C-alpha cells in the first residue's frame, strides 16, 4: 500500500534528524563568525571608550613677577613652580620617596601645560592661580576607576600612598575628568596620557592622497585600455593574468619592492608619505582596475555605438559617452581600494614609516607614520594606559573605514537605480 | 476502462499573482503511459511537477485543490515530500547524471533510501535497473567511468535507470527526448514502452508524433486549462474540442 | 559645428591625438607588468647577493634560524645561521590552524547562505560577514595579542596545559576568523555555479536537501572549492600583522599549537625594521624570504585561479 507520510519507511526519521543537524551546523557557523565580530567590537570599544575622558589635577601655582618675568616667560622654571605647588597642597609629604610619588601624580608634560596656558592668557600672571593640568597615566587609571583597590598593593600600579593623595584631591574637587581634546589634537608621545593621533592621522591622509593621485588615473587608464581598446592577443592575456595575480600577492612583498626600488634604487626619502603612497598605489591598482573594468562592462554597448554612429572617434565615444556613465562605479572601486590602503600596515613598516613622530607632517616629503602603524606601535608599548589609546585609535580607524564603505555603498545604490 | 491511479480535482497552481493552472480535473490510469501535450507555457510541465511536488522548490508557487495518488492526498500536511518523491520519480528534460560513476548514479537512490542491505544486493539491483533501462550491454564493462562520459542518449537512459532503481510507483518525464537526436529518441521511446508494464508513466512532450507513438492516453492543455483528455487514438484522430483540432493540425502552438 | 570637409581636414590631427591617448592608457595597463617585474627583479637581485654569502642548501634545508649582525667581521659565526625550515614550520603550523578554523566555518556558512537562507537573511548576513574581511589586520592582531592569547593561556592553564603567551593557536584562530568571509564568498560563487538540474535530479528522487548538498552539490563543486581553499591558504601564508603581533619571534621546529613559533613574514619585518646595514647577510636574507614567500603564494594563486576558471567553464 502506498504511504507518503513520515511512516513510509526509507529511514525518514533518522534522515530528518540529519537534515536538522545539518541546517543547525550552518546557522552555527554563521553565528560563530558573527559572534566573534561582536565580541571583538565590544571588547575594543570597552577598552577604548575611556579615552574620551582625561583626568586632570588642579594645582595652585605662584605666578608672581618673582617667579615668572612677564617680559620673558620662557626663562621661568615652571617645573619648580609646579613642584612647589604640589608640596604646598600636601605639606605632610617630606621624604624623597614620597615626594617623587607626589610629583608623579601629574603628567611629565604638566609644566609645559602651565607655560602654554600662561602664554595663551598672560593675564594669569601676577599672583596665585589654580590651573588644571593633565594627570599621569597611573593617576588617570585610579581617577577613572580602573584600579582594583581590593588587590594587594604590590599587584597594582597605584600605591596606597598615591591613592590617599588622589582621594584627598578628589574630595577637595582638585581632581576631575574632562573631555580629552588632546587625543585628537596632539601627536604621538612617550607618555600615554598626552599621546594623540593627529600626527598619524595626517600621515595617513597624506599617504592616501599620494596613493589616490597615482592609482586612480593609472587604474582607470589601464581599465579603459583593457576593456575598450586592447587587441585580444597574448600581451593582453599576460596583463590580465598579471593583474589577477598581483591582487593576491602578500602585502609585505610590496613593502620589499618599495624598500629595494623606491628607497634603494631611486633614492627617495625614507619614512615619507610619498614612498608609502607609492607602495600602496601599486597594491590598490589591481582592485581599482578590476572594479573599473566591471563598471565599464556594465555600460550598455548601445551608448558607445550611438556615439560611433554619429561620427565620434572610438576615443571620443569612450571618453564622452561611456566614461561618464561608468564613473560612479569606478569611484566606488577607488573608495574600496582606498579603504584597503588605509588599513594596510605591513608594507609601511618595510619602508620605515614606523618612526616615532610627534609633529604633524605637512608635506609628503617629511617623515610620517600612519594610523594603523600607530596602532601597531602603541599595541607594542608596555604602559598599560597605551592599551586604551590603541583601542581608541582602532575605533577612529574603523570609523573612517565604515564611512568610506558607506559612501561606496551609497554610490553603488545610486548607480543601480539609474539602470 | 481501468481504475484511475492519479486523480486531480479542481487543481489550481499560482506563481505569485499569476495563475498557471485553472481547475484541472484529470484522471491518470495505472500502468499506462499518459502524454501531456500543448503549446509551450500551457501548464503541462507545471501540472507534471505538481504531482511529486517539485513545485515546492519555487517559493512563490502555491497549489490548491485536490491531487490524489492511490487515494492518498499529495498535498496533505502529513505528507513528507521525501517519501512522496521516493515513490514518484522524475526524469528531466536535459540528461543530468550526477558527477559520479555510472554505478554510483544508479546506486544513489538505493543508498539514500537505505534500500539494500549488502554490496551484492546493491550490485544486483544496479544491474537489474540498467537492464530495465536497456543500458546494461553498453556499460557493463565500464561501470566505474563517470556518468557524463556517456553519449546524450545513454545519459538519459542512465537517468531513467537511476529513477527505476528505487522502484517508484509513478515515473514523471518532462520532455525526456527534447535534447536527443532521433536515434537516441527512438531508443528512449522503446524503453518507455517496455517500462509500461511495471510503472505508471506520465510524460510531457512537445512532439505530437511522440505522444501518438508511445502513449495510451493523451491530455491536451492550453493556457493553463485542461481542454481534452482521452485515449490517444481518439484525441489524435477524432478530437472533441476545436482547440485540440487546431493544435494537432498545427494551427496553434 | 564644422561641416564635413572640415572634419576630414582635421581628422589627421585628431587621429594622432587619439592614438596618443590610447598609447598612454596602454602604458598604464603595462604598469601591472612593470610591478610584477619590479617585484621579481628586486627580490631576485638581493637574493643572489644573499646566496653569495650563504649557500642555498644551508638556506633551504638548515634547521636553525638565528640571523646575527656581526660586531666584528672576523668574529666566529659572524653570519649566524639562516636555515629557513623552522620559519616554514611556523608559517605552515599557523596557516594550518587558521584553515582548520576557517574551512568548516566558511564552507558551512556558504552552504547555508546559498542553499537554505531566505533572500532577506542573505541580504543581511552576507554584508555582515564581509565586515570581517574589511577589518584591517592590525586590528585582528591587537585583539589576538590582547584578548585571545591571554584567554587561551588562562583556559589552557586551567586544564593543566603549558601555553606560551604568544601561542600559534591564538594567531591561527584569529587569522582563521579573518579568512572565513574569503572562503565563504568564493565557495558561495562556486556552489551557485552548480547547475540547478543536478539538485532537481537528486531532490526528484526523494533525497533530502542535506543529502543533495552532501552527495551531489559538494562533489560537483569540489574542484572550485579546492581552488578557493588554496587561495585562502595563500592568503594565510602571506598574512603579516596578526602573526607579527600575536605570534612570537622564536624560530622553533614544533608542531604543538600551544608553542610560540615564528613565520616567514614576521622574520621579514624583524630583519628590516630598526637599524640595518644594506648588504649584511641579515638584511639580505629578508629578501630571500620575500622571494620564497612570493614564489610559494604565486604558485598557489596560479593553480587556484586556473582551477576556478576551468571549473566555471565546465558549467557555463
């Protein structure tokens, strides 16, 4: 007798269970990958969010004419003025060791900060003034609540004596957390509490500029030639295979090329955005060529044929009628390529863009570093406070990448709705 | 007249908003060849694929009405398509052997349904299936070669052997000869005729000559409606409907 | 608008201009070849200099890697040892771990997305997976070194395993996740290229969907999938930042995933950052490693691209 239900035999029960297991394996695989993504993002955001706030300590400094000559601010010893003020605040501190701890509560840059505030506002001169300076990285950890006071003293970065002083400052309203502008407006530093990303951001911008100026015209030119004009011969095939293979060459090999040819043979200046941009341009070239060719191919041939029928030369037909239509697609490819280049680290290490750069580079011939390299350098630094900076720099990098990809997606949408 | 084996009553099929079959009432008799004919887009393939629920693979496809095989409602919620298709096999337009050896192609259904308990039983069953499909003499010495190393006609007979192996009650064929040359077509037609004694066969064909040659019953579809069904000889020599007349004389389609 | 005669008189000049434009664009396409030539020449040239100092058999078959910078040129063992096998060992160990993670995850994701997921689910999940591919490797490196490695060390410790703080496992795991979208999108293309008629044939015989996938679709897609796995492996071998940040510098012959090992790429960076003399064996060895890496990945890519292309033609 015929039976079409699950009771029909054929091992159906077992097979249905196997089917369900198989589907769950698929969902599981996707879930694991996405869960990893979420965990990574959450952990980085948690590590880096603290950078928004920067601990500051108020010091009451003596700025009388005896200490600071209004005509000659640079001659004053702001370091001793600062130390004096700290001793005043904690008169009970007397041993050398204790004093060292006291001075360590503020950043080693604090004296410069006082000087800068006075230069910005000379009216401060003439008496006692309470000024806010940046706290040291360890003090910052405590003020922002990242020190576990339950731990034995030896296992934490901040000693009991320091905690006592910081507690007093907090109770007196002489310690606070303020918005950390410095992270976005200053360059790298050996001191984590004042290290910022501006220099590396500028380095990345200059490098990408060079990369774009070189790779975009080259990529588009190559794509137009290969798609519209190249004869179908072995040379074109060779170029084709070449481009596909270049896209899969490890990035570090491009770095070696830059080191050997751009720095060695051509003698271009080491560590500069010029060389970095050149190396990244070679890397992004295949991406741009492949995307641009796809964009050209998506233009209906009738556009070109119509122009040719009107007596345009093939070059005119392509430049006047095909290229404008393909342009958004090409730009999308270029943006995706630039996003890749922005995240690239290894080849820049090869050409020396790992230097310690404090000043913001203003030309492509000055030594510079790039944002991902800065992340690599900070990730390697031993100070605990650099972890926060690293994570924050990663957030900035990812934000730029998301923005670039968003623009690319929007461009693509616009392109899709047109046909 | 024999008792009907497959019964469609008020069967409608929709693809999204578009209706492809309108109120089909059709009886198909056991162990006979029934040909479904009609111009392309008339719904004959849709009806065929409704019988073993291959249309379920198209998400927007919807069936309502009744379709029974041996008294069992095919679209009953308790029906399992795996069990259904194990008993209602299908042969497709283009030969589509699996990228496996000839032996493995035929053994496929036996393996997934766990139909044999030993290697020798499996080998016997494969041999029997290939013999039923008239392919044994041509491939007996090269069972380990890939299925797609065969010629087009041999491939299609391999696909039939593959379907026959699990001994279904019904074999559905969707224009099985449309991709074959005349000699290969003749062999497949002979095969269909010989399979009639063991299986109920429903075949969709665009060739009226083929329908006339191999089928005992013929159903004519036009624009999603069943126009006429009857003994093949009657339909071709003495159609009741004018539309059928027009089609077989070549005025439509 | 010029009349007909005018166009004819100007055509000579405009034709000349047109061919100039085409020539410039052809030159741009030629840059692709120049880049390959540049890579090969720079690597080969420096490698020849290196092999003049260190015999090729010592390089290829040596079991010890400890490049030294000579303090005095007559120093004993001034050149150090340049046996590449420990580096290949480390590279392959980490890549193997990465592929062991990425292959099942990437393949099953691809299968689920192409065979089961609704269009809506696919539209959301695919871009989400692509995010993994867009994250810079330096970010993975940071996460591997800061979060994953200590986690593995801690977990291993609880079960009584001795885990190095820069274990191959941590780097390999994270690299594996990075490669998942590469495998899943390549395999997705390959699986979609398997003709629907094969699926119909199997389903039409009463196979379940998973039986159809396992027994018909996957065997049919196998060559293409092999190609995409090969491409992914080549990617893993050439990856630098994750291993630089999460794997060690110690060159060791070990197959234990809990050990710290080093890779070809890590050594290239280590040899070339910081102070360097341009023609010491130490500096030159980086280019020899680079050439090795280039040849290795090139061979894999060429084979993979060829397999994938052939496979596409088979079903076109």
